[in-house]
């Protein structure tokens, strides 16, 4: 007997399990995505803070550079007197060719109100190139110098240009810083105006003398910028991206053009926070995985139990409780499928009705337990013939039905019938008794698909079974249309075993 069945309960629990696991996985994925977004936001804010610190550092460095330029320049009394007196000749006589040491990082140029260079220490160690380099500096610093003159004039016009709090007559906060590129190198320039000491008089004439300081962006300057900005690992990079893939800060001139680019050692704090949280995250994921595993194991066990329960329920609905064979309903369904048109056509099969002879005598003499043992033995023997049988069923009482597998030709039905009869008539051992088993078999051979109904074929097999009973029991009879066409009391409407047995008992009594 062959059956194919997939429990619906197993599929249901599988879908329930997926419905439980998938939301958990989606939640973990969304949490991970949100965590990464938070980390990236932290990194962006940290990078923004360090970039702002660099901007403030450059501004502060320009202010310090201006203060340094002014303080050192005015530290020379003769120079200060000459500048405040607006005496160009005295400045040249007092200072000579240089205002500061040529090897100092700060290079100075003093320009009078007409744009002439009064003093310059640029190229002091190479006089042949000094004039050329000074000219290049002034050309590059032209915009910053013009803004410095405008600041000085505006301060003079507002009467706030000179503060009496500055004893040496310098304008308070009047300086301009800018980035330039000279000789292929980036440099920071500072331009500060000098004013006359009598500038507060209404009739005084303000003539702006400019001091231009130049500092190339060197390692020394970058270390100073690190101190001011608290940003570590500053270095110049020639390309847009840094050599280590770090952030890039452009050094812009007054026109917004990048003169140079600086990178630094940026350690994203978000990743550090994430690394610190990894143990807790790993523990949480482990707990989630453990809970998911427990849920999966539980769901699998529940699915197995449901599947077994459903399989048992289906089996019970299809099989006879006493023998384990198919019941009448399942037999009729399988037989109907064999008769219906399908992929397998023109197959020869046989349907057999089997009746246990003298079964009532076994029950009466040895008891119902002996009868049950005989029925169970017959059922097990039919199950053992699965290679020759498509389905075997107990129709009721001691009556069984069998449908054979496909036959090569109709004559093979007799061999199948003999094999079944031989298997079933082996004595049954019950307690200390050997119960002899005798069966009567009625066979109807047919070809599938068939236009005749199930009841018709069962009626034909039943007619053959009646002839086997009539011919003395313990034999096989095949439906023969020439012999059975006239009909018998069991040719139609005798599928109820009780009805057939009542007629048979009447005939035997007669």
C-alpha cells in the first residue's frame, strides 16, 4: 500500500518559525544600521570640530605672527622712532639692509606709503636674488597690503585707529593675514600698518607705512599650529587626498584658492566607541542567537509533534484500527484514482475481494481474541505483499479488498491471486492452537482508465467471490461475463457484507 502525505502542521509551524525569526533578523539589521549611522555622525562631528580647531589655529597663528612682527620691529628704538616719525631716510640709516636676522623664520619687508621698499631681509644671504624675491612677495601680497591700507584709513576716519593705550603708537588690531604661494611654496603673510605719533591731531596727515611678514609653511610652523589647535600629526600633502586616506584641510588665499593642503592623524572616535561597545554588542547578539536557537529547537519539536499528531490523525482516518489496513473510504478513493484518466493509461490491474472462511466458527469456539489474531495475521501477510499490491483494505468483518499492481497481461492475475491465497492460508498460531485459515477470493480483471464505476467492478468481484463460496470455499474464482452475465443474487447492490451474508446464510440453510 503506497501513500504520499506531507503534514500541514509541519508547514504551518515552519511559517510560524519564519514569522518569528525574520522580524528578529530585520530588527538586528536595522539596529546595526542605526548604530553605524550614529558612529558615522559621531565621526563627522569630531572631524568638524578638528577642522574648526585648525581654522582657529591658523587665525591665532596669524595674530601671533602679527604681534611678533610688530613687537620685534618696534623693539629697535631707532627703527621705532624713524617709523613713527615717518622718516624714511632715518629708517634706512638706522636699520641698514635688514630689519631682522636673515636666518629667522620670519622674513620682513617694510614698504612706505608710495609702495617703495624701505627695508627687506628676504634673500639677505643671496643679494643677487633679494630684489627679485622681494618683488615677487609684494606682488603676491598686493591684495593683503591694500586691505591693510583700507583698514588704517577707516580707523583714522573713525578716530579709533590709534589707541592711546598702545604706548608705541601702533594701531590696535589693524593687521591682515593671508595665504600666498611664492617660489612654489605655501606661506603665511602678515601685513600691519604703522602710523605717525601725532595722528590724533585733526590736521595730521596719515601716511600708512606697511610691515609685511612672511613665514613659509614648514615643519616648524606645523608644530606650532599643532600646539595652537591641539590637532596632532599635521603634514603637507601634495594631492587632494592625504597619503593615509585621512582628512584634508585646504589652506585658502583671499580669493578662495587652495594654496596648499594639510592632513593630520584623525582617529574617528565613533569607531573607538564601537570597539568599546563590542563586548556588550557581542553579548547581546549572543543572547539573541541563543534565544533564536532555543525558539528554533522548540518550534522544531512542536512541528515534529504536530506533524506526528496530524500524521496519526490522517492515518487513523484512512486505516482500519484493528488491522492497520486501509479502510473502506480510503480504498474507494485510491481505486477511483486508478480508474480515472491520468498519465498511466492502458494498464491491466485486478481487484480482489477476499472472505475468510469459517471465521464465525473461530470466534465461537476459540473466542473473539482468536478471531482478532486471525484478522491481524491476514493484514500483516497482505502488507508483506506490497510489491504485488497497490492497496489492501479491510471492508468490514472478515472481508478484505485488494488492488494489484500493473499486470503484463490478464492471465497474470491468476498468479497474483495464487500468491495471495498461499500467503494467507498459512496457519495462525494462537496460544496453544494452530488455527487453519481458509479464504475464498473473487477476482475481476480490468483495464485502466475505465468508464465503468467502482461499484460495478466491486460487484463483479463480489459475484466471482460468491461463486467461490458456492463452489465449496477455499478457492479463487474470476469474473466471467459469459458465466455471470445472467446475474446472481449478489450481482448488484450487495456491497454491504451484512446483506450478502444474510442471503448466503439463507442459501446455505436451504
